[in-house]
């Protein structure tokens, strides 16, 4: 009898927890989305770096707007290989030019990196050649916290200001409302947890 009573109490508590999670899902799902984001207002820097991984062009257009507003004179466009024998910067820069931004603002940086950590190492010699001491790094909002940690580790002595670019599929407090947002959230959290354990 005592065991049956214990099981009933346990099931009751479990049911209450599930109901509570359902009723408050927008709070804790939003909190988990917001944990991925670490961005700040733009400030003046020696150069802007656009991190790779945005096929829609939000990152490079955000960087171009920052140049237009006078925050930095140039944009280094990170460009890993793998897109139909092209580097991402080979596609991103013409995309921005077609939208009215001068090609002279952009500096392509082709490389063969496959992670944000490798990307930071690939970009470092270019930053050193430019004698860049302060950098605005632009990436998608969901990628900002993980990217900032990688850049701090990979760019010793360089002051990094992380500025986010929006994404039509992901918002910290509404990512679960569409399939692409859910995929983005799951992938970014998987990468974040993997980086914590050194994978």
C-alpha cells in the first residue's frame, strides 16, 4: 500500500511539473535562446570582421552599414571554401555590392577553416598585418556568445566588440515558432556544449 501511495505521489508531482513546463514554456525556451546571444552596441574599431556561415547575407550587410555609419573603414570578409569551388567571401562581397555598397570597403579573406576556432586562427595573420587592435566582429545573434569566446581565445591582445546581425528565422524569444528557428537553436546549442567539453 505504501509503495502504491508513493507511486501515486510521484506521478502527481511529475504531472504537475509537466503542466508547469507547458504553461511557462515561452519563459524558459526564451531564456535558453537568450543564453546564446552576447552582443553590444557598435563602437569605433580599426576594422570589422564578418564571420562566415550566413548564406542569406545578413552579416555582411550589417557590417556594410557599420562602415557607412563610420565605425570602421574596412570589412574583412571571412571566406571558407566549399561552395561550388568558391569561397564564401567570393559570393558575399558581390552580394553586398549589388545592394549598393562600394566594393572597396571589403577585403576577402579566403581560407579552409571548418570551425569558428579555426576561422579565428585563419584571420589572425591578416589582423596582425593591419595592426588591428580593436575589432568589431559581426555574426548572427544566435552565434555571438560562442563566437566571442572563440575570438577571445584566438586573438590574444585584440579588443573584440561583438555586434549581432538579425536572422529572419531565429529570435531569442520566439525561435520555437518555426522549423528553421528550431533547427538553428538545436545546432547552436549542440556546438556550444561541444565547445565546452573541447570537441
